[in-house]
C-alpha cells in the first residue's frame, strides 16, 4: 500500500513539472516581445514586460504640444482625463507572433476636453473692431479702419487634440482660428453730418462719400453753436417749440404748436448737448449767417430731406471753420 502511494505522488509531481515546461508564463523575465511590434506609437520589439510597461506609461504621460502663434505650450494629458490599460496592451504585445501596430485602448474625457478648449478660446479670442469716426480733414470725416477679430475653431481643435491623445502622436498642434468680421467697415459706416460753423454749411456723408451740401444758419456770437463730435439722440416730425427755461432771450415766450411759423419748421434732430439740434426754419433769409441761438437751421425742405437720411445715433461733427 505504501509503495502504491509513493508511486502515485511521484507521477503527479512529474506531470506537474512537464506542464510547467510546456506552458511558461507570458510575463516571465525571459519572455520578450517579437521585433516590429508597436503600441501607442512606441516600438516595443525586444523588450520584456516591465520595460515595455515603463515605455507605455511614459508615452501616455508625455505632454501634448500646442503651437500658440509660434510658441509651444505643453499640456499634461491628465488635463483631458487620458487613461489607458497598460497591462492589457503589454499582454497583447507579448502574445503577438508577428510585427504590427497593435494600437492601444485609451479613453479621453470629452467634457474636460471641451472645457479646456473653451477656456483657451476665451484667453486667445480677439474681438473685431468696427470702423470709427476719429475726426475731420478739412470738412471730410476721417475714419479708423475696421479690424477683424478672431476666435478658436473649437470643433477642429477638439478633434485634433482627441486624435493626438488616442493615436499617441505628440507632434505640435497648430491652433486653428476663424476670423470674426467687424459689423461696420468704412464703406458701410452710414451717414455722417459735418457742419462748418464759420462757413455756415452742412455736409452729409455716407461714410467717406459726400452726398450733399446745404447752407445753414449757426449760432450768433452771444449764443455760439458748440463745436465737437455729437450724436443725434432725438428725432421729431412736426415738433412743438418750447422756450428754453434757462435762456434770457426766451423769457415770456409761449410754446408754439406744429404748423406755419413754428421756429423748428417741420423736423427736429436733437443732439446730445442740451438745447441744440438741427431743424427747419421759416426764416430762410437767415441761412448762410450766424443768426441762431445755438441751433443749426436749415430750409424746411432741406431739413425734411435730411431727416429721411439720418437716424438716432448718427454722428454730427461741428467744426469751428
């Protein structure tokens, strides 16, 4: 009986030893990956499991490079939630029997990626600048040209970052921008009114293009028309005239309703300076002279014509010349 038990134990031991020799573990120190195998862009041929794991971890942690207007900005892939199974990738490489790119199973947190790109867009976005009236050359308006803006193309950049993270590429990514057009350029600036106080002339421009010229009456020396750049803030058809409460010359005068003889004619274009505006006048003989109490008088038909071609917000530049 004892002899049979010893024989049985010996047989079991021999069988186990034979099995171990026939199927060595893939991760044993002596097992190496066949030449030509790449994972996540890393050549692992000839490496055993631990060096291969170290190389893959290094590749996954290597910075993403963004080209920001010629300057490199390095970003930790953890910002995008990049994760990959190194053990599974190495196991697949060790099991490979022929050269080839095995790829890698990696994941990216799309919500983190979107937040990063949105934040970068806010940092680098440049708003467009509309054309701007900056003064006069003689009686001609002078403009600062419109300047386009820019914004990141968020969709293209997100796609490029995601592809680089998934494929293992670390080539610099040039940031893609899209142009932001100004709303107003010089050619489409719109109406500009220029008034020569000494010349007693009113010029209407459409942007830089002269449209028409009119004789006007401006303020007397005691009540000069102010100079500077103003805007039309009030437009009225058939306005009432009310005596200015603080003006000595209007003391005792009563309001005048719309109709013949109204000092404002049939149209009023008030400026953003108290009591001053462009309006019609029944006193056509005053045109061409400094005859008003500070306003700019026009012939009634001329004021009606101008009224249809300006708007609230139209700039009015009054020059001393």
